[in-house]
């Protein structure tokens, strides 16, 4: 198990990640809204725009200001410090 930096010093265990999705689709927006209603949302954007959504095996929804590509490269072991934008 290793910790993945998802931006601004926030970390998530790589083994807990089920899906990494873009926030632009309607299903992603519904997932975020449902998680907010049920208290399962974790906002790690530090007030920035959400660029990726991480779904965990505990059904928590984690919002990140890093792009999906940047988070994916970190999961694969390639450090990428771009905040894009």
C-alpha cells in the first residue's frame, strides 16, 4: 500500500481507489450530489475547481483539484506536480 498525493498535501491510499473520473459528466455530478446528501464527500480542492473525482471502496467521493491524468500518473508511480490551470 502506498499513499498518493492528490493535491495540497492531501493523501489517499492507492488500494482504496475504485474509480477515477472526470467531473464533467452528468453521472459524476449525480454521484457528487448524492455523496453530499449522505455525508460521504471529501473535498480536497482547497477552494479550487474540481478536476477529478475519486470513488473509494467505502463509497466515499473525494474531490481533487488535480486532473485525472495527474492523479493517474501518481498512482502509476510517476510524480507529476502540475496543477494545470
